[in-house]
């Protein structure tokens, strides 16, 4: 039950952050894509999957460009942090993502306030 509340709290938090704080020249469709992408990324994170463009493409069946466009907006919002790592073959580089500490801190604060009620 605790995991379900945590997931529900995360969903509410990302809805609030994305829908209530639109970026300049951002379409409603782009915001909805971001909500969906954060939901998928959160699920992948909970399953301890690597958060790279390739792994997200595999889960979503989107093109690299489709994933990149949405993920780039989430990085711009500060919801995801990006680092450059070696790719799975060890020869090139890959973009790896992590849910931002600020977002997780907001989620933790929400859960703590809920527990004290």
C-alpha cells in the first residue's frame, strides 16, 4: 500500500509541476507527453532500469527523436538530471538520466506530511 501511495503522490507532483508551470511556447500536447514520459521514467527507476535514451526507446517504442524531444524538456524543467556515460558497448557515449533530487525531495516532503496526518 505504501508503494501505491508513493506512486500516486509522484503522479500528483509531476502533474502539478508540468501543467501548472508551462514553459514558454510549450503546447498542451508537449506537456501531456512530459507527464506520460515522467510516469514511464519513474516506473523504470523503481525497477532499477538504466535511464538512457535507448532504454526509454525500448520501453516506449518511440523513435530516438520522439524520446529526445520530451526528455530534453524534462531536463530543461529540472525534473531530470543528465550525465554523459559510456554506452553499453564501451566505445561511445550515451546520455543517462536521473530523477532530480529536488523533485524527490518534494515528494519526500509530501509523504512525510501525509504520514503525520
